[in-house]
C-alpha cells in the first residue's frame, strides 16, 4: 500500500530553512560581486589633452629714416634699404612675400608710385623671395650676373621654382643710375659670402648697403655651394674699409640686436677679424691632426664674445666650411 511519506522532523525543517536562506544569500552576493568589482575599479584615465600649438608672434616691422630720403626696413629676413625722393623710389633687397607686402603698402612717401628699381644684393631667399610682391610695382630688378643662376639652383633644390622672380637687368662689375637727386651705384668685388654679392651705395647720402657681406656680431652664413670664399671675404672687407669714405654709414644684412644693422667701417673690421680668427683656429686644429667632426664641435670661437650664441648656432657650419676651404685640393 502506497502511503504519504512521513513528515520530516521539526528540527530538520528548521535546519533546511536556515541552510536555504544562507545559500540564497551567498548566491546573491556572488552574483553581485562582479558588479561591485567593476564599480570599484578606478575610472580609465582620460587621454592627456593635446597642448594647443602656440601661435607665433606677429613679425615686427620697422621703417627707419637715415638721411637724404634713404632709410631701412626691418622685418623678417635681410635688411631692406629704401630711397624715396620727389622723383624716384627704389629698394635694396626684398625679404619674404609677407614682409615685402608690408614694405610695399607702408613705405613712407611712396604714395602708390612705381619703384624705379629693386636691387637684389645676392640670391638667398630672405633677400629675393619678396621679388614676387615687388616686381608688379617695379620697372626693373637689378642683380649681379651670377644671381639668377644661383637663385634657380637653390629653388630647384627647394622645389619652389614656381615662386621665383629673377632680375631682368644684370651686370658683371658695376652698375650706376641717377634717381632724382640721388645717385645709386652697385659694385661686385668677387666671391665672399656667395659668388654674387654686391655692395650698393647711395652716393650723396653717403650710405653703403652691404647686404650679407656684413653680419654684425653674428656668426655669418658662409655659402660654399653658392661660391663663398672666406679668404676672399677677408680681403673684400679690408678693401671696402680702405676705399669707401671714412664717414660712410653702413647698412648690414643681419645684426646682433645689441649692435643693430647699421654702423661704421670699424664694424666691417670686426667681421674681418672673426673670419681671420676662424681660419686661424681651424688651420691649427688641422695641423694638430684633429678630425673635422671634432673641430666643428666647438661651441663658440675664443676671442669673439659678442658673437656668442648658445648651441645650436652657426659656428659649427662656419668651422666645417673653413675646414673644407683649407683642405681642398
């Protein structure tokens, strides 16, 4: 006979209920554990914010009158010389397109007149890139006969041939023109900073624009691929100091802010002494058997504290060029 199973004892019923509750609570806790662990993890760090690229400060441009309608413009690149008188307007060098545009629009006294001439002292871009801006407002661009070719070679290397405007008038030794009550002369003395540098003189104002034949208390650029010669540069500076008027005011392509971009023939001899010191130091190191890599590692040339610049500076390149010139066959 099949009957109803006997009821569990009261004690066992209590124990089963307690076990059931314990196990249920444990299961709920285990189920909740992953969520607790996830919530306990630190939030993933936000990726670091990219610092905004600082906007370069605007180029400061300055017009400075010197005398007899001649002045200088400083901005970005080699110093521009200018002439404005009742009958003529002229410029020496052109900087870059942005500063050339500022020069063109704000030149005091030009009043929209066409430039009779723009003269390029040599081919480097910080003196010729602005030709593209000035040429439409100029009758002629004048330079030494070597300049267009050097400018083209450099543009081919930089892949910016389409941005070049070249001189349409060139000369071999000297060039001269009357501009109102001023006479402007340009002369070529041979290789130095490059093989195309000229010196431009405003004769009546007695102002001599040296272009990059003068770096005033700054380690210079010595463009050996462009035909530079340190030895010839030394001779040139001595010749100019001897031949040009003792009271001439000189305009320099570049200068240490402390010393500026105008000066006297005494400043020419400071650069002469630096170039001589550069060759002398390098020659001694070569004679001592030092390798080029060691020679060019010098931070600053002893005896020329006004030229001092922290690394990286141009001295290494200057020493390398001196080494190449001294050891060339």
